[in-house]
């Protein structure tokens, strides 16, 4: 099972949501795209589209940088207290 939430690492400076979403949209519907400094989380509509995006974009060049794309393994951490 592949997560629909993808981690995208090694983003170039100046990357914006529209540019990032555009390359992922080639592989399916992008539900959400959140850039945090030099990495991002991209949410694809379903697992098949997420897998296509991983296979096509992992270790590919984007705006002059080699990006990593993998299924996100982050879990929501319970708040202490």
C-alpha cells in the first residue's frame, strides 16, 4: 500500500506551490501541496497516482535540483498532556 501523501525533498530555492503542483499534476489529481522550506508534502488523489508520481519523479531534476519523492511515513503525533 502506497500513501497518497508524498514527501518531496531537496527542493530548489524559489520553488512555489504552482510550479511543484504542475509537475505532479502530470501523474494525477493533486489534492494539496504544502511547501516547508526546502521540502514539501504533496497529496495525490489516490494510491495509483501517488505511485506513478514516485516512480516518475524520484531522483529527477526540477528547477535545477535533483529532488527526492517518496511516500510520506509521518504520523500525527498525539499532543502531550
